[in-house]
C-alpha cells in the first residue's frame, strides 16, 4: 500500500511525500498510524490521532462511512492523509 502525505502533514515526515507499507503490516488505519508513528516518531502519531488535525482518504473515498480508523486497508490501497483547512 502507498501512503501519501499532503501539505503540512509532511512537516511531521521530514518532508517525505509518500511511504510504502508491506501488504501484511497494517489491517486497518489505526494499525497504519502506529506503523507510521514507529517510522517517523511519536509527533506524527499524535498528529494523525488528534481530533481535527487531518482526514484520510482510502482509494479516493473518505472514511466516515467505512469505519473511521477501523477502516480496512490492503496491499493495493492508496491512502492519502490531508490536513484540515481552517480559515475565517
């Protein structure tokens, strides 16, 4: 599976825009967050787990109706992590 980091999410990855995960490493998004936290550090894990910091797309679809962080992921999936945009 390929994970893509957008915008200021890359601030927590040392500027890396993507990451490849072996097929059997993560069964759902929460497990993926744990793997990314192990690789990039607890700052990224905290950012991804924090409410209102970012949202996830799996194969172009939001995760609200697919189980949230329990959304299953597989070897051929494309996961995108985007920050919430706030403004006035």
